C-alpha cells in the first residue's frame, strides 16, 4: 500500500525541502564582497579589474541555456551534479590561490574561473524551477518565490558556516571559496534522491505553503536579529550562527514530517482494518480532492483565456513590452545585484565590517523575495506583477539618494531597502516572464531577459569602479571616505529613476494582460538557468 500512496502525501513536500536546501546554498556569488578585497590585493589588480571579475561571474548566466537544454534530455539529479561540479572547479581553484596552495593565478584564468562559478548557479536554479513546476503545477509561482527567498540568505548562511568553523569573523577569507566549492557538492548528493519523477501534489497545498511561509519568516527574522542585536554578544561566538544553520536545515522539514505522521496514522489504521480496500480508499480520497479543487482549477483555466499568444524568440525581441521589461529589470533587479557586489568596497571605504553590510543585504533580500510569494499568489486576483514591479522600483530609486547621507544608519537602512526591493524583483521576474510572454518558450525567453545581468554588471559596475579608482588616487590604493561612492550613488539613482518611469509605461501597456500560470505550465516549461 505504501509504495503507491507515499508520493501523494509526502514526496512533493520532500522535493520542496530539497529545493529550499539547494536555494539556501546556491547564492555563492553573493559572498563575493566578503573576500573581494583580499582577492584584489593578492591578484594586485585595480578596482576596475576587480569589477571585471564580477562581470565574469554574471557572464556565466549567458550560458544558462545549456542547463535548460540539458534538463530536457537528462534526469534532474544529473543536471544538479553537473552544476555542482562546475562550481567545484570554478571556486576550488580560486580557493587554492587565495589560500596560497598554488603559487600564482593569471588574471585571465581567474576571469574564466569566475565565468564557470557564475554558470554553476544557473544549473542548480534550473533544477529547482523545473522540480517546483513539476511537483506543484498549480502553485509553482508561489513555490518558486518561497524557495528562492532562501537564496537571498546564502551569503548569511556561508558567513554563519565560516563563523562556526573558525569561531568568529575569519581573517583569512579563503574559507568562503572553500565553502562555495564544497557545500553545493555535498548538498546536491543529499538532495538528488528527492528529485526523481513522482506524482505531483494535489490541489490542496495552501496549509502547507502557509506553514512554510511562516517558517521562512521566522528564519529570516532570526537572521536579522542575529546580525543587528547586541543580545547575542554574551553568547559563545559559535552559538548564534549555529542556531541559524540548524533552523535552515531542520525547520523546513516540519511540513513533510507532519504529513508523514498523518500518513502513518491514517494509513496504518486503514491497513489493519480494511486490508486490500486501502488502495481503493486512497484513490477515492484523491478523486475527492480533485473534485473539490475543481473550482480552483477552473479559475486557472479562466485566467488562461487571457493569453494572447506564446512568444518565440523572434516575437520576443520584436516586442516593445520585452524591451521595456528588459530595461526595467536592468535598472532595478540588476542594479540591486551590482550594489550588493560592491558592498565589500563600500564597507571598507566607510570603515565598517564587510560581513555586517553583507548580512544586512542578504537578510533583507530574503524578506523581499519572501514577500513576493503572496504577491505572486494575489496577482492572479488583485494587481498584476508588472504593477508590483512598479511599486518596488519607487522606494529603491529614492534610496540611492538617501545613501548620499554620510551617516552609518542611513547606509544600513539604504542597504536593507535596496536588498528587499531587488530581492523581490528578482523573484517576481520568473512569474512576470511567463505572465507576459507565455510558458512554452519560457526557459529561452527568461535566459534572454537575464542577459541584462552581465550587461548591467559591466555598465553599473564599471561606473562605480572608475569613480572609486579616481577618488582613491588612480587605483594605486584603497579609497577611504564617503566621496568614494558619492557620485556613483547619484548616477545609480538616476538610472533607477529612469527605470521607475519605464516600469510605469510597462504597466500601462500590459494592464490588460492576464496571468499565464495554469495547470499545463509544468508540461510546457523548458528550463531556465538564471
């Protein structure tokens, strides 16, 4: 009896746990600010050349389509392992250099290794997105937002792991590259069995999703408090970060654990009393759930009628809506990622610990991504996702001008707001692409969209690096003081304000579009890497 009914009650939720764990450790590129200064010093390069390494990591996303194509022909567990191995090579060789295990590393090799490392993120994301759509075909938009919220905690999680291992704030930053190379391999090996094909979850998933949402909120709240509150100062140095790691690993298994208890209680009693009738009763329960969920399914089908057509590549690049969306995302989500990658130099110029700013950005980006989960669900009934993007762009644009204030509280608050808004935008982007341009060619379309990440990283990052080197004496030393990023924040604020205007235009042009998420999305999805 167990073999046929176990997937109905348990397996989709175990897959969700696996997705959350994978997303928790997949933001390896967000840890770059913690070791960027040491890498810059050891490579003996300018800030501009350091920015090129950031661009190289983002350029790995240009090859994200490889993971989508592979996922159409290979099992998900194999795609996951391939991505982990690519990251192992990309980060592992850099670790050997930063830890002085190898004598030298030419700059061009460091550049190529950064491309590999950035590409590894795409493979794991592809696995997570496809698994979410296959196991939760109705609620996959909410699932993706919930799971990717944990990706925003990756930097904080890696900092916590380093603090547990080294009992404090490590002076040797090579520990982060070691963790970046090893942790995805280990996590991939643990989670790969939960990615096998199985029956998707039934229509009644709301209780489980709400529970996961609450658990994620508790975890993120603890991450913020552990970073900012002095209440933990009297504890052993390893204990606060260890508690965070335990929460990430153990709390998310609460929902499948409850389902296991329910299945054991109901299944064992039925097996004892009814014997062979158990299979029939399980089938009747499933049929009843489907019938009861019929109204929700019909509602999804009604929303499907809004779809004008599915966009192929040629239709996509010829669409004015796409280019508006491309620039809005570049001036919003991508600009937020560039700000995060500069936190190492920003903190150094202001005399602040880099782990503090990175932890603030990571924690609030988590809440931004988490808040996009209800936005994703409510947008089918209340506001469109392009409208949500507009509402996020407005405070983000204003915040760059807030950063012109030289006080540290404004820097902390500004970092939190930018992290939250950009985090929400990057999560919503997955659903916005499918809403505006359909699901049949979603993987290719979304990979074209995220091509603006390396382009934006180069443009916005080069502006910041050029001004930083100029203010610091032509790149001959570190720049200290608020002047290092003063002009940069003004320029970034202007770009973000321009993106806000474009997001309003995009909303006007697409306000009659309907959501494109229906029950056929899992079958139509062809993979995405970004």
